[in-house]
C-alpha cells in the first residue's frame, strides 16, 4: 500500500507541474486559438533563470527560503518578459494569417529558444540545487511524500486558486473571458484586445516559470531540452481536460500525472513517455473536446 | 529620430531580457558565478541594428500588401519568371542537370556524400510537400514514415537477407500502410490538433524503437546494413557512393515528376481546395477523408523510399536519426521554399543542408538560425522563397486546351 | 410526379435553441422556390441541413437522385454524398477557394462529374487526358455563361464582389445539379446588378433545366422569379404560397414585410 501512496503522490506532484504549464496553453488557445509551441521553452527559460538566481544567492550566502522566493519571483518576471516578447515578434504580426502560419512560427520560436539557451548556457544537464527545506513536521510522512512534493502540490493549489479568483473578479480577467468567447465582439465593446493577449502571455509564462523552478529543484537537474517533452505533456493535459478550460487544465494535468506515475510504477518504466503520447493520441481521436470541454457545431 | 529612439528602447529591452541567460553562468557545485559582460554589448548592438531592419521589412511588407490590393495583376518575381518561361528555364534546367550528373566525378567522396544528403532532403521535402504544401495537413511526425522505411530495410535485411531493390518498394508500401492506419483516425481532426497528434505519433514510433530491444535493437541501432547491390558486383566505398548518388538523383527526378503530375490533376486540385476551405470542398462533392488519406499515404510513401535509401547510404541506423528535429527540418524546407512549390522546396533543401556544411563556422548556430528563419519567413515572406504559381490554362480558338 | 426535394417535419436544435421547428417544404423539377424570412429565422440552417453540413435533429429529407431517379433519405449523409445526388449550393458568406484561379474554382465543381484518381494523375492515360480536357472546356463554357470569362486565370480573391457571387453560382453549376440552392445571391449587390442576376437565374433555369431553391431578402427579385414562396420566422413555417398570395398574407405582412428588412 505504501508503494501505491508513493506513486499517488509522485503522480500528483508531476500532475501539478503539468497543470501549471498547461494553463499557459489553455489560456493562449482560448484567446487566440494558437498552440503556443514555444510555451515549453518559456518553462525551460524560467527554470534556467531560477538556477542562475539560486547560484548567485548561494554565492552570496542567502538563506534557503529567501533563495527560493527570489528564484521564483525573478524567474516569473523574466519568463513573462520572454512570453510577451515572443508574442510580439512571432505571433502578433501573423494574427490575420492562415492558421498554419503562426503554428509554424511558434515551432520556429521553440527551436530558436532551445538553441539560444544551448549556446548561451550549455548543452549538458546542469545540477539544480534543492531549494526546498526539510520541514520537521514532515518526518512521519517521509516515506511517501517528500517536502518538495508537498511544496509543489501546495504552491500549485494556491496558484490555481489565485488565478481563478483573478479571472473571475478583476476587470482584466473579465476582459480575458470576453475575448475568449468572441474576440471581435470584445473589441467592439471596447476591450483592448492587444492588452488582453499580452496579459494572457504574462500570466501563462509566469505560471510556467513557477513550474520550471519547482521541477528543477525537485529533479535536481535541468537542460535546454526539458521544455520540449514537458510542453507536449502539458499540452496533452490541456487537451485532456478540454482546451480553453482552466479547471480542465488542472484536471488534465492530474490525470496525466497519475497515469504516468501508475503506468511506470506497475507496468514498465521504459515507456514512460509513450504512455503520455498514447493518451494524447487517444483523447484527440475519441474526445477532441476533452473532459470538461464542450463540443460545438461550427457555424457556417 | 523617432526610429532611433524606438531602436534604443528595443535594444534596452533585449539587454534586460537576455541579461541572465546571456551574461551569467553559474555552477552550483563549485559555487562560482561567471559574468560575461561582453555578451550584453553584443546583444545591445545587435538588437539595435536588427530593430531597424525589422521595421524596414515591416514597412515594405505593408506596402506590398497595399500595392497588391490596388493592382489586381499579380507580379511574378524574377525567379518565377525565369522558371515559368520556357525560353529561360530549358537551358537552366539542362545546365543544372548536367552539373548534377558530373558532380561525383568532379568532387570528392565526402562532397558527394553531402550532396546525397541534400538530395535525400529534396525527396523528403517534396514528399512532405504533398501533405503540407498541397493538402494543407500539418504533419509534424513525418519522420516516423522515414523511420519505417529505414527500419524496414535494416530489419528485413537482417532477418531475411532481402536486398535493397526488393525492400525499396516494400519500404514505400509499409510507410503508406502506416500512413493510412494513422490517417484514418486522425484526419478528422482540425489542423492544429492534427499537428499535435502526428507529433505524438512520431515520438511514439521513436520511443518504441528506442525501448523495444528485441525488435529494433534499442538505442544502439543496427549496423552493417549492406549498400545497394549492382548486378552482383562488389563495389568499393567510393564506387558505392557514386552509385548511391545516381540512385538518389534518379529518385529525386522521379519525385519531381510525380509531384508535378499530382498537383496538376483532379486529385491535386482537390488537395488545394481542401487546403483553402474544407466546408466548401465537401459541398462541391469532394470526399474529405479519401482525399486527405491519399495525400497522407502518398507523402508517407516517399518518406518510406527515402528511409530505405538512407539506411543503405549510412549502413547504420538508430532511433537518434528520427527525432522531432528531423521532422522540423523537413517541415521548414517545405515552408521556407514555399508551400506547394517544387522549385522552392528544392532550393530550400539545398540551402538548409549545404549552407551549414560549407559555413562550418556557423554550424553550431545552424539550429538557431533555423528556428529564427522559420519565424522570419512566416512573418515577412509567408509564401516562401519561390512562391507557388497557379497554373494558367490557355485557350485556342475552339477547344484547343494546351 | 415526385418532388426533387421533399422535406418533412424538419427540426434542428443547437443545444437548447430550436433553429428549425417542423419545417415542411417541397421543390418540384423546373421550379424556382424562394425561402424568405427575417434574419436569424433559420434559412441558412435549413440549407445546411439539406446539404449535409448539419445533421438534423428530427424529420426526413428526401431527394430524387440525379442519376438513377431513386428517392433517397439523406439525413446524416456527408455533404459530398448529397452533392453527388444532385444538390449544389452557394454560401451566404462567400466561400470560394480564394487562392486558386477562377477556372480552377469551377473545375473543382466538376469533381462529382469526373473520376480520375492517383493512377490517372501519375500516368495520364487517354481517359484521364480526355476527362481533363473536358473539365477545362465545360468549366470555361460555364464561366462564359456567367460572363466571367475575362477572369479565367485570375486568383479568385482578386475578383470584384459581384463577380465572386457569380463565381459561386458557376462553381455550383459545374456539378450539373438537378437542384441549385442559392443563399442570398443578391446580398450586397446594387439594383442594377440585382436585375442582371434576376435574368441570369431565369436563364440558368431555362438552359440547364435545373430547379432552384433561393434564399433572398430582395423582395422584388423573389416576387419576380419564384413560383412558390415559403416564409419562415423563428424557425417555424409562417406561410407558403404563390408570390401574390404571400404579398397579401396578413401574417407575413405583419411579421416580415411590415418591419424594416433591408438587412
Ligand atoms: N452552428 C450553430 N450553433 C448555434 N446556433 C446556430 C448555429 N447556426 C445557426 N445558429 C442559430 O440558428 C438561428 C438561425 O440562423 P440562420 O439559419 O443563420 O438564420 P438566417 O439564415 O435565416 O438569417 C440563429 O439564431 C443562429 O444564431
Ligand atoms: Mg442566412
């Protein structure tokens, strides 16, 4: 039974990270109907920024907790800046182009960012310090949930709650929902659509960076390529839950996390990524609208 | 002046943006921090200059759009004129063909090998062009069919000692079958979902090849794959290279011929129409599934052929040759060249493969430039290097359709 | 004689919204039938159900097959199958293939009338070459009929608006349908162009021996050319009859003609 709980919590942890990244996909897709291929790279950039901050902090001898907070905050700021810049360069000029154009541009951006980090930093895996302290009260549960896992799960839950409240109650949140429903209409009603799109990229990127720093600390190493697989899996999560839906992204992330964790635990660890991809292919074929998504007939 | 200030702002923004990644490098284990301040200067100067270029191109693009709206005649570019005018294109094609034919006798085996790669990418690019360029189906897992071809040859040869010429059609056929099997469930999906599913499929194939040791020998791959036989003669490596070179040349010519015929046919028109408007297409009586499947299967067939040749050329294959990057490279050949444009795809294939080879100094920047050029082409020249020209039908007096 | 198109008790729901509510309609051969009603009444939805773009929630759509004269229930058939049976349509918001030439657009319309496939494309056997020639010829002649021949090799999206509307009709005609469905063909046209369109529709009906089901807001056009008019409102059939009967129908005047309807 312990083994089960072990898998359960590691699945929950993974799932939380997927959910954090998936939110970026889902929100961007909800608003501009684009699969932001470069989103995984934003997550990777967040992780690297976090690593750099942590490195400086450790040289300066700051405490673990302040290092963690600084790393997360700065990584989130930088990732948002990258997100907004990517949107301005690669997507905004293509807003009225055929559908495939921004998607190809996004793939190009993703390749570019990977190689940017590869060249500016390194092509190898680099160690990432553990930024999460060992809590004393965790001792009795240590067998199946570590402090990192707990922190990741709690932080994700808090981030989701804040985001949901933000979208529900703030003015910009309402504007985002309006734009997602009907961009032209929102524009006519005086919503600054450019602003809303930028905001979407800022929020999505910040959450991805949060995920990036946490996963770096959890896994203990990162490289320039981590965004690719994580990005696809997070996208899977978004589709699984129903793309465009925020609770869907969380649900999808968790389901994917558990699927992977249990499948590798009970079936075979060689095929960890294959499970995720199979799940993706199966959902898209059998329920492209996702669990919480709605199927609607296209108006002709 | 306004432009100057704007560029200054851009430069400052990028200096801020790239500061951590470009300037700082930390080592957690040694607890050292390395500061590379010069990079900040490069970024500043670079983005300052590039922002001028960006704005210039943007203005030009906007002007171009306006000009096109005003005059209804499309203007053919210089290259297109040369390519469409028989007076110019005949000697050009003949010259090129001649060059291609004598190439292996004038250059080293090494050069010939590079040329073989470039031509293989021509075949792959044109094959994917059927799927993406003509039918408008974004396939991000094209490399899977390439892998099917390569492994078909390697495994059939390993287990049953089948020769190259036997496997070549089998490889194409197997890839086509894979294409149809994948296509039936996924081709119903909307464009971008299709892209992701095909990407997933490509990765599944690669991961299976990597992990299923009993079947595919895992990451270490299969070596000692024989080169194609030549009437039972034993060829030296140099001779074999030249032989494969001509084989690939012929393969490329056949591909060009086939794609050209396809795009000027009832089926080809249906693909183009499908790319433009699926609903109108169905309303005009085109069977969406059947037409898409034809594109998918034909595209896959060509990847299968190319895979068999690739295995025979390198004599060694492993899953690392069939990553998503490979799909991305082939895709960017199609996009860069101009979707649906045969000369465009050929030119792009050569540029993509030969430039990094001959600009060794830049080769580490290859993928960086790749990514950047995909973005820039989409933004500034979405129709590609040599845009596809629609066929003009000419009329004689009565019914003389030429 | 059986009608070419017979619709019985057709209903279409979108979630909770009932866009079509028990509609009955018939079109006989050599007839021009008009479907009118305020915006949002469900006219386009009706076309979409009949041409297979939507699957109706309830009811029967029966079509006389162009080729064998058999009557078929077409609910749930794919649009391309329905086109093969002899129905062809135009769209309210023009849906040409914008980056293909005018001629190619019409050639696409010939798809149901031609057969060649991969083999024909690769080997260009005699049959394919012949078929291809015929396609070009027939398409060109249709363009001539619709006074579009001067645009043959133009990219479709470069055409003026009125010409694009006519090109949609040309493309549909290329399928040699027995019933042509026109969704607001005069939308956006000035009175002169509308008058020309009127003549064109009559001419097409005569020459091609095709029945026409027409959605249109221009009352003059509708009253001049149709033999039978159906009026829908909120997805329900409000009235049916000859143009004269409709003009005098109290309910129609109140519900539809009374209000501004120039949209
Ligand atoms: N795909 C769809 N999903 C939801 N509602 C739809 C859809 N298509 C049409 N409708 C609704 O059905 C009603 C009828 O629309 P339509 O047939 O376009 O009207 P008309 O062509 O008579 O102006 C409208 O209320 C419209 O909003
Ligand atoms: Mg309508």
